[in-house]
C-alpha cells in the first residue's frame, strides 16, 4: 500500500454544483411525455394488475434476452424466489452463491427453506470465485446442492463458461441473479439466457428502472414459466383454485407500461454508461492514480468475454472512508456496495461463517466505492470527481 498522504481541506467546490451518484430527473425529462401517455393508457383501461401490459412486457423482454419466456413479478427479490422454487429448490436443499452481493441473493434461498452456501469472489472483478464453487462439489459435503446462483455484479457477467462446465458435470441448474445486468452478455450471449432461469430487478436505481418495485424472471423452459405464473398468483392456475402454496407477487400494469417505454432505450443508455466508464478509466490514469505497483485507486477489471453495462462504476480505494468523506463534503455522491459481506450478516450467523473465512470479500468491503454513474453524467462532472480524488491522494 502506498504511504498515506494528508487529506485536502481546500474548499474549491464552493461554487460547483453537486454531482449525484444517480440523477433520474435527467432521464425523465427525455421520456416524460411517453411515460405519462403510458400511465394514462393504463388508467383509461382500468386494468391495474397483470393483463395486457404485463404480457407485452414479458414478450418483449423474452425477445430482448433470447429466453424462451418471461414472467413479470413484484420485485427482483421475488424473481429470485420464483426461479429457485420453479427449479425445484426446497427445504433441506442447498444453493451456492456469492457472499459479496445484496442481501436478496441469499435471503431468497432461505425463503425456499434451503441453505445458502456462500463463497468468496475473484479479487479483480468481485464476481463469484468459480474455483471455490468447484471445490465445494469436489469435497463431497453432506449438503444436497440443488442450484448455483451466480450474481452478475455491477453489470458484468460472472465466468459463465466455467460455471456451465461445473453445472453440466454435476447436473446442477444455474439460476442467474441478473438484477444489475440487463443488457449485459457473455461471449455475445445475453444475460438472462445463460442459465435455466434468471432474475431481474427493475428497482428505480437499476439500468432499466420502474417507478417503484418490479421484477421479472426469464427462463429457457416454457413449463417452468407456467409454474412461476402460478406461483406469483398464490399458486393458482385459475381463480379460487390453489394447487400449491404460492405468493402474491403480481406485476402492476403501470410499472409494466413504464418499463415498455424505457426498454427501447436500454441499449443506448447502457452504451452511454460504458462510455462514461471508459472516460473514468482515462481520467484516473491521466491523474496518475493508477501507477504500476500499488496504486491508491484500482478500478475493477472487465473480463474480455464480458459485455459490461456498468450498473455501477466501482473502484477499490486506499483509506476509502476518508476519501468518501471528502467527496461528500464536495457534494459528490458515492456509495459502498457492500459494507458487510453476507457471511458476516447477523441473520446468517447460524451458517457458521467467521470473520476471515472469506477474506477477499472482507477486504473488498473495506475498499470498494461506487462513483457517480448514469447515462446523462457529463464529462465536466466526471473530471471534477477525479480531480477531487487526485487532490485527496496528492
């Protein structure tokens, strides 16, 4: 690690505008009329839950991802649960996933009655460490592993080639957590079509975002899709007939209509995110923040097989918390994804993990920092972000 340098106390930002982590107002201004027309269309129809808008969105997203079918639901968390249950995961089973993810990746597993088996991550991408996944199968533990649930973190697909080899050898399905990766791909195969099923979130902060909670599952198996449609509607194939214990996870028509307005823009918006990520790389290098050896700033790496859509632009930073305080003082938005790995969350203490068990994730939790990232982010704003970081380390 490089020698710590004093924190700047300059107030050169006094006349500068704030740089938000995410600004949805800018996007809304470009599509406002279309969004309002879509909402009015639903209000005029008086059909607010499921229905035509949801069916059309499902068809459009199945086509977009290359999946056989799609099933809209109430949230990305519910999407994970639907996919797991439809894949046959039940009480007494186990599912392998990463410890470095949002809570829902593991909580959806526990909701089925299964046990999450948490593994560490690759230090360069922070995606699931495939070698550890394979090691679990080779160890022949007593767990009945029913599925592998990789997370395509920050908009970059996990190493799907290696994961698919493991899945094929041990006859285990892959369920993608694609909450952050709409439009991403692995070797030109879209996220959402790389496993037996994939769970998407359209939470307002996502690349493709609703104006509230919304989710969707894609699948390569039409029969699995029909099962999930029953599960999202109280396990009911028709009114007042309940064949199994499902859940109320129906997608609102207004959210579907808004998502249908936004979907034609997603490839453009994702490409703009990629351009901003590239510009950050250039600015950080020009500022001398990434010298050989032990640089104070380390952007995460992009796998050559991956088409990264940069839901977040994340760096690993020395003295991360001090740096974040300075950026906050300058009204530059940042976020820490994720400050506590899942294996150290209090509610998962029963799994038996201890601090030090998954060290790459624990170190990442002390270093990661997400910088402002959205399609409408301006170059002058990015320059001010990097100038502020460079001044901190000067």
